[in-house]
C-alpha cells in the first residue's frame, strides 16, 4: 500500500476543516490505518483539539520548516492508537516571512516528508504511515503552498452556506498552477460538505449547487452540524473519544469508509469503517438546532404576509427578499484537469 498524502484546504476559515482533519484522521486510525496529521495553521487549532501544547523551542512544524528538523522527530503520539501529530505553536506565524528568501521554499515540507519516508522504508522495509493529512491554514500563502506541494491529493472542506462557492474557482486555479509547476501528481480527489443541516432550505440548495459545480467527486456523506463536534475540542479529544455514539461520530465514520473505499482493492465501505451510528437523528437529539421560524411563529398575522423563506425584523415586517445561493451555472467554469477521481 502506498502512503496517501492529503491536504485539507479552503481559503475561508470556519468551514470545519480542522474538525475534519482531526476526526477523519481518528476514524482512519480506528479502522486500522497508520495516520499522521500535520498542523500547518499558526493558530494551532489541530494541536489544541488533540490536547497537545508545544512550548517554544520544542519539536514542531515550525522547526521542520525553518530549522531543518527531521520530520519524524517532530511527531508525537495521541490518545488514539495509530494516530500521530506533527504539532505547531504560535512560532509558525512568522514562518512565511522567514521562508520568503529561502531557496526551494515551496518544497521544504515535501522534501522533509520524502526524506522521512525514505529513511523509514530503508530501515524497516515499509513506509512509515498509510495516510498523511495536512491541515492547511485558511489562506493561500506559503504555508498552504508547502502543504499542497507535500501532498498528492486535495480534499476541499465546504460549508453548506451562502458563501460556500465564493472563491472556489480561484482555489482550483491555484491547485492547477501547482500541478503544472511544482507537483504534477497533485489533484483534487474529494469535496467534503460540512456544517450541514438538512432542515434548512438554504443548506439543501447549497449542497445541490456544490454537487453541480464540481466535476470532481463530492463525498456522499455530508458532515452535519453537531454540538458534540463543537464541544470535543474543549476536552482535547476527537469525537470518537468524546461522544462515540453521536451523529457526528457516525458522519466521520462513514466519511472515512468512503476514503478507505478509494484504496486499491478496498473492501466495501460498510466493512472497512469503525462502528458508529450514521442515521439521521431527530431534531431534538441532533445538535439542538432551531429550524428556520415560520412566519406564524416569527410575527403576528398581517394582511401582506410574506412567503416563509423571507426574513423578518423584530416587528414582523419583511426587510428584503432572501437572495438565492450562487448557482453553478452563474459561476466561472472550473479547469477539469485539476481533478482526479480515485477509483479502487
């Protein structure tokens, strides 16, 4: 088996990217794979999510990028067997400035991972991991470029809200540019819809447009909004430690099954994934979300009552018609060469 190297990206923050990196990695590890997570975000949210604090000067992704530390020396274990992390701290915030004049600055992480893999394979006769997942920062700067060049696959995490598709054509162009100039093996192989609430009309519309817009594969499992997923980082745990029977655990277990099904000769998803519930939960059990209010609940009846999908002020009057989410047909076309379908 080869070592899959996957970058999780989106230039927009708050879309569930780090949550997905942690919990997808944990689900893959629980399914028997050896997984390495790389925290490339100077905020260090992935490290904090897994209760890893890195004092200044300790092994970290900053030291790998800026001080030439061996990649393997920066790894630390987690509470999940088979899951290791290359953590970071606030020192990484200055890395882009420090690397700006470095020769081969876009490929430093790629070279470090290549050297680590080659040394381990020569010594033990096998690659050191089955999956390397890079959590890139919410930007398209030098750190993200390093993460993309070090990867062979790109997963895009998209929030199923109004701005989901804004800027996606630019992100795909960046992937295609890196594909041409720095990493010819790089391609988008998965789109992950995140923070999805099937009870909201807007979320359903946006998800439908995501599936229309991308020629690359959109995973069947959408990651639903979940209070348990939001709470897990405050306990320094993955969702499988914090709430293994929650809908969020079920979503990431099923997503991991789809990722495992991309492997050559893979078993069917149901055979390859950790056990967790995947059925839609009722509203009261599913995250305590409140659906969009109906006009009757939001305001007293008036002669000129508006349709139920229009917003109301506190006084119950219509402020403006709701704008529809961007349509796939209205957006710039995507370069299909940036995508690759991974088949067993």
